[in-house]
């Protein structure tokens, strides 16, 4: 479920709105009746390299597809 609030109400109810966003609810803030911001929680910082050594990409990954497979993708 979404909660849509105007900027003035968001200022006075920020703690409550943040709690709703953290609980998974969609919170949208409007200005002059138009949506301008959506509150979303930060779920954790991305740390590059965590999957290093866990993923293998074959050497032919970006080679052209065989004709029959290409036709199947293209609907032929």
C-alpha cells in the first residue's frame, strides 16, 4: 500500500514516514499535488568484489549465437 503526503505533512511526520518506508511501504511526497520524491530504505552498502572467484564466465560468452538459436530468439 502507498502513502502519499504533501511536503508540509512530510516535514511534520518524517519519523513516522521513515518507519513506514523501512517496513516496506511505499511513501511518496508531493509538491503542488505532483509526486516529487519516493522514500526508500537503504538495504546495505554494495561492496565490489564479494563474488570474486564464485562466478565463471566462459571464454565464448560474447561470441555470435548459432543461426538456429538466433532464429529462435527472433521468432523465426
